[in-house]
């Protein structure tokens, strides 16, 4: 089952890259996908920049004198009718104004667009908008049920609630490209719910406003086009899989306010190039950054005490890593398959290293183990590029093992060492394998 899930994820990434105009054949090795993803960004204009021929809905919203205005939605090339109803766009006090000059005071209507009033784009399609008003300050917007390209929430008295989205692209809002929420907007429940924007495959940008404190499980899962995510410093937690498989996401700043990140939080974010784990986070959960194979830089704060299983597995582009002295445990396969890793610094605070935590580090040139660290069962597969001097430096820094411990270096590296050189480690209670 796990193997099939990995195969399915690889195929989904391959299809997403091809959909961006870069050819990836089924025969291409997975560790070469990062270079293909980099080709996507060359000369690209970010999708979330409005086309100049679209209605300027932000300005239209700001110029509207009605004090009950709550938000405005832009639709492009939509059907000739649109459902205006309180289940998706408000409550019993909601009313609407359309770009072709119609106003609806009832709570449920189907509006037929006047095509003569459409604003046509030079690309050949029409754009329209709807302004939503309410005398109540609490307005529910089921964003996943609306076929809209752009949503602007700008009234300081609005309270917007985003209903949970869908776990399948066919039932999600596949054309939604951008949501802009002003910082003055108040959040209803201070949270973005589970699956809120899941499978919004055209969503390219999101800004989480101040006041939101949590982002739920899978909130932006499989938002394949998401390039930019800005998180305010009121957010304290990111749920499991919150940004999982956002293949186009190149950067994300986790603010210092965040104290908890869930499992698989950024798993499969194949374009992500750097990440900083801020102070306050104590645990990097299982598979948090698994398959982030464009990741070249990781900064782990001194507040982190544990790194979960497969946390940074298959981060092919990572070249160096410093694990801070605060870390006491590293899970199974945590850095397995980080093939470009050249240098590794392991602190003396560690009391537990899981199986295959550093397996298949084919490019590793040196391991720096801080003075006095007693190595636990240390399963490592290291390439022939590890020098004798690097191994001797590691052996000399080891303390005496209280019980028998194993350091697995691989036969190729062991064959470089003389009996005397091996004895530096074996005399301290270690088995070299």
C-alpha cells in the first residue's frame, strides 16, 4: 500500500509538471524532477496577477459607497447564469449587485447575465463580478462551491467563514486563482478549516490575514498551482498535510508565532527551495518535508527536540545540514536518500537515531560528531568519497560506549582503514560494519 501511494504521488507530480508545459517522460528518474520543476519558473508571470483587461474589482469594491458591502467576486468566462443564494454567499440579510447592473434583495436567486454588459478580455473571454452585501457583520462564504477566479474580502466589519472544501478535484473550485483578504477583516472562528481549499488546482496565491490562529488539516492539499503563501504572525499551528503536494510552491515563511506543525505539512512540495523552522516549534513531525526535492537549505531552530520519521526523506538537493544541540531524537529514515548532502553535523545531545535515518547519503564527504557524543546504533550508508581523515576525525570525537554500539559505514569505506585506524573506534566499544 505504501509503495503504491509513492508511485501514485510520483505520477501526480509528473502530470502536474507536464501540465505546466515542461515535458517529463515516465522513464525520467524521480531525482531529476527538481530540474524540470525549475524550468517551469523561467520567465513565468505569476498567475495571480490580474489580467489588465479584467474588472479592477478591488477598486470597484473600495469605491462602492454602501456601508454594508462585504466582499466581491470575479468570474471569467462563466455560464450565462449564476446562483445567488445564502447557502453559498451569506445569510438571510444578504443582497447582491452584479456587474451588469442588477440588484437582488432576496436570499435566493438565479441571475442571467446581460452579455451586452460584459467586459471582454483581449484573450477572448468575458469577465463579470458580484458584490455581496449584508446588514449582518457575519457572512458565510462557501468558497469551494463557487466557480470564481478571484475573491476580495475588504470590509473591516466582515467576518468570513470558509466552509470545508472537497477532497477530490472534480468537486472543488478548480478555477479559483487568488483570494485577497485585508488584514482589517475579522475572522469568524480564527481558523481555516480542514480541506478548506483542498484541490483548488488553479489557486496561485493566498494570504492568511492577522487574526487567524490555525490552518486545518489538508487545508491547501493538492493546490498544484500555488506559488505563494503568506502566513500572518497570529497563526500558531499548521495541521497535518496543510500544504501537502503544492508542487509549485517555491517559498513559504513559517512565522515565529507557529508552535506546532503537523505530519506531512509540506510533503511533496517539489519546488520548495528553503525552509526555516522557527523558535517555538519543538517537534518536526513525520514526513513533514518528505519529497521536497528542490530543498537546498534547512535552518532548524534550537527549540526543536525531535525530528520525526521520514521528515526530510528524499530531499535530493540538500547539500549541508546542521542539527542543533537541542535535538535528542531522530526518527527512522529522517534524512534517507538526501543524495546531495555533503556535510552533516550531529550534536552530542542525541540519545536516539532511528533505523536508516541517514541511509543512502551517496555524496557525503564528512560527518561532524560533536565532542563526547556516544553513538547509538548508527545505520549509515556512505559513498566512497568519505576520506580516511574524515572517518578518523569522527572516531576521535566519540566517547566510550556504555554498551556495544554499531556504526555502519559500508564495506567500501571500511576497506580504506587499517586495523590500527579501526581500533580507535573499536577500542571504545563500537562495532564497525
